[in-house]
């Protein structure tokens, strides 16, 4: 570290990780590694199934494939270093790597939140305006909407990145977590950063709270609309909406808990962060898949073809 104008110019951060106990670290390593060996190929299988089956060409499956891809990217930001750090006694991350990690974490996280809003819009049109569905949610519109989610996520990430690199850091360069995030950096910042903290909250906390609120309202409207549907149609739509609602709570719940308050001390932050950045994102597409007979059938056929091909 170097001193400059009464604040510290940090060149690297020390990460305390999830635990200081070596045995606990090894148990966590094998748990997370096993989780990745099972769930990550499952997400790749979802993408291959949707792309390879012409019967799964509806917008809902197009968005689901994009969600699986986003989750794979999102879970490539923090877990690889976390797994490597389990074998390191001195866990550090350079300032540049910290900023890159922070940018991609919020870029991909925001893009996923926006994509969930797009998926809610898709279900709203399908249920409330079925006669106009092909016009309002065609392939061109789907591509524009997905592009907008990536663009919105990029803007969100670059704003937080720009604000973070201008934070004057006064405290020790120790982060009590397993990754770099805005929440930890603000704790190290000087006392005269209230405007920066407010801008960060407006860009981060308000975005996730607005997405969460909008999603809850939209699915509440959809469930109320289902009262006028026939029993057969109602059962199919309910199963789809329930899976969407579960993912909304799984994705937005922990994010709202961490970022919803303007940089307050959050109890059990590391535990919530593990579920938010490591476990939940990879399970999201699986939740959709388990509630969908069509995609489960197509996945079974794809796996059977692969097994027969390997047998030959």
C-alpha cells in the first residue's frame, strides 16, 4: 500500500474468506466442487436441449436458454477464485482484479434481474393478451429485449465501477468476505463519501428493489387473471408461474437483503452472499426445468441419443 493525500492507495486486498479453519475450508471446497460438477453440466444441457429441439422454439424457452447462459457467466465471476483460495493461507486479490470482479458481478447480476422482468412480460402477454402474443413477442422483439437486458446490465455495472474506482480508501485493506463487492469497499472508504454512497445505493439498491416489486406485482396480476381460465389451462399456467415466482424470490430476495439498505451492516452477509452468488444462480434454470414437462421430455431424448451414440 502507498500513502497519498491523507488516504491509502490500495494495490491489493486481503480476503478473509468463509472460514479460517482448514478442515472447514476443505469440507466447503468439496461441497462446492460437487455442486458445480452436478449443476453446471445441467445448465449446459438445458441450453443444448432448447437450441437442439425445434419444438422448444417459443419465446419462453428462448428466454430460459438466455437465463441459463447468464447464470453460467455469473457463477464464473467469484466461485473459481473462492475454490482456489480454499488452498491458500494468504488470500489476496489485486486492486485491478477486484474492480473487474465487481464490474462483472453487477453487470451480469443486473442483466439477470432485467431478464426476469422480460420473462414476466412474456408470461403477461401470453396469459392476458393471447391473440396478440405472436405480434407482441416475436423473435425480433425477443432479441431486442434480451439485448436490452445485457445493455442495461452493462450500464449498471459500469456506473458502479466508475463510482468504486473513485472511492478514497482509509481503512486497512482487509475484506471480510470471499469476493470483492461495493458493500465491502464502502466500509473501507473515508468518511466524506456520502454522495458516492448515495449514488451507489440509487444505482444498486433501488434497481433491485424496483425489479423485485415490479415482478411481484406482475405475477400477482397474472395469478388473479387465472381465475377466469379453464381448469386445464389454469393448471399448466400455474405451474409455470409458480416456478417463475420461486426464481424471483431466490434471485431477488438475497440481493434485496444485501443491497436494499444504504450500506448498513448486514447480519450473516457472507452466508447470504454464498447463496446469492454461488448456489442460487445455477439452480434457477433447474427450477424452471423441473416444472416443465416439455423440456424434461426433450432433455431425456437428448441424453438417450448421446448414450446411444457413445455406445456405438
